[in-house]
C-alpha cells in the first residue's frame, strides 16, 4: 500500500505507539476531524479482511 509513512500511534486496535504508521484519512465526528493512522500489521489485517469481503460478495469469474 502506498502512502506517506510517519512515526506515530496506531489507531487500529494494536495500540502500539512510536511505530511507522500510514495516514488513512480523517475521522470526522461532530464537525471535528482526527487523523486516522494505522501500522503495517494492522493494515495487512484490514486489507486481508477487505479482500475476503470482496471475494464473498463478488467471486472472481474463472
Ligand atoms: Zn496497529
């Protein structure tokens, strides 16, 4: 996955801090926005889950 990696805190559940993280976009709520960062292992987990979701919904045509 391409993007701009910075050192920061992961927002995706592992709660690691001071690790390389990728900015995924703003999380908006009540007119406020927070930066949403995720570390590589969490991104891989998320991606695998998304791929599984796509495969379930839209099986590849052989
Ligand atoms: Zn993480």
